[in-house]
């Protein structure tokens, strides 16, 4: 029994199926299945108000109709922790950097106006932007979702790099200087050099001069530190847009002239603006400013009252080539204008006068623009002769001067 049992057990063991061998090991690495986060598009999350303000700022450099389609877009460049919005019309380029949350690096170009309108309309505090394709983004904000088509980021023009030694300008003084001289920039492109502002830096001061053949404005601002003497001419309309960018900036503005002498950059508070330098030599505007030694008639008067007199005269002069007349007497400066089909206007402004009585004709629209940018409570009006420039100066500073050429009447 024992033997049989043992045999049976043996027989049973010999007839049982063989256990299959394990598969040989391979060197192929194990690849886990993709997770939900791996399937997400490149994204960036930004504050809606910050994005809205940045779009408004770069809007100064958006090209008008009839240009390359990509110039009507804003380029979005995303890197870790930042979103940079860039726009250019090939004369002015503006880049604005704002804080963002992103783990990706990507770029895309989106039509500026539509993008700005949508961002301004969406509710909520934050907006998430996904790059669905190289030229398509999706905006998500609250319960709203918008898809926008555009261009690939590589289609956007490359702005010049900001290199060189910066000059530090006092921000508020710079903005005021540009606001003061910009109205005098020529709009006629027959003399391109006069469409720019002549900037000169020397002796710890920066001067800004603009002239169009009918008027001239020159404003000088002090600098905190000495710097190398430089001068250049840059487009007046671009410089006016640049000054508008920094109105909320209370600190200094860094100005950098590129070593090649072709471009100039202004930077402060995460905003960088780059524009071109106009080739050519600016006329010596200083030589047309009459010397103080010449015999002059001078009137000192209230700025607001004179501005109001010019405004009233403008209602009548607008139909007669903006011609108005001024008479400086002993105690008043009288401004008159008339139009045959409208009527007459006369305003007597109290003044402290010195010198001989004088009468002069002038463009009242240009004169009104001058009084608009003078901040001082009082100003002086100086005339050497009826055919010499009329000089306006704010009282209390010698850093600003405005000249208005007289008109010759038949």
C-alpha cells in the first residue's frame, strides 16, 4: 500500500503539466499613461485689470489700417512668472510686463482691438489664457469662454535690444516737457526733421525743442547726475505717446540711446518704449530767440485770464484763418478778433506793462495751445517789434520758452 501510494504519487507527478517559464526580462523602460495635467494646453493666468491696463498701454503702438495684418496685433510672450505684451507700428514699439502664473514658455499674436474689447468686458478678477494652437488662444473667466484666432508668435517683428548706457530723467519733469513742446512739432512731412523733437543732454541738463516754422517751444529740465553730451531728433508723435505711457509713474525714467545711433528706448515700471532716431541735422533754433538786451515791450499778466481771452477770440477767428490781434498798452493787453459773417470779440486783460505800446497780429489757435501748457499762475508776453517773434515765458522759471511768429496782414 505504501509502495503503491508512493507510485501513484510519483505517477501523478510525472504526468502533471509543466509550469510555464517566466518571460525573459527586457530593457524597454516603463512609460506611465499620461495624466490629465499632461494633456493641458500651455496656459497663463493673469489679473484682469492688469491685463486691461497693459492692453491700453501697448495700444499707443498699434498700427492703423492698411498696414501688415500682424502690426494690428499684440504679441503675448509667456515665461515663468511673467506675461509680456508687445505692439509696434515699426516707428514706435512698446512692451509691457505684468505678473502672471505659468509653468510654460510660449508666444502668440492676437488682434489687439478685439482682445482689448473682450478683456474689458469680461467679469472677474483673473483670466486664464490657453494656447490651443500656435495661432489660437482660449480665454476663460468665470463662466465665460472665448476662442481667438491670430498669428504665430514668430510672425511678429523683433524689437531692437535695449543696450547702451542709460540716462536717468526725472519722470514728471520729462513728461511735462514733452507735453509742452509736442504741439509745436511740424505735421508737414516736406521737412521730416521738423516732425521730430530735438533732444540735447549736456551740463547736467536735458533740453527738448520743437518748431514747425510758425512757433517754437523749448523746455530744459535739470538732471541729478552728469552724463556724456548727446543729441538726437526723435519723432514727436512717438515721443508724445511715450510720455503718455508714464503719466502714472512717479519715479525716474531711464533713457538709453542704442550704440548704433538708430533707436532710443525709455523704460520705467515694467514698461519699455522704443522709437527711431530721425537722420539729419536740426536747425539751430536757439538763434531765432531774441536776445534779452534788445529793446522790448513786456506784459506780465494772469495765465488763466489770457487763456480765456484767446479762447473767446478763437470762436471768431476760426472763420478768418485764426487771425487775432493783440495790443499791449500801459495797463492792459487787449485781444481782438472779428469775422464779417459772425461779429467781433474784444477782451481787455489786466497787465503790468513795460516799454512802448505795440500792436501785433498772430494765430490765436497757436497762442491758446501755448497758454494751455503753461502751469504758472502768471506769465510774461514780450514783443520786440510787430515783425519779431512773440515770446511767452512762465513767471518763476527760466526753463521754458515759447515763441510765436507774428502774422503779416495785407
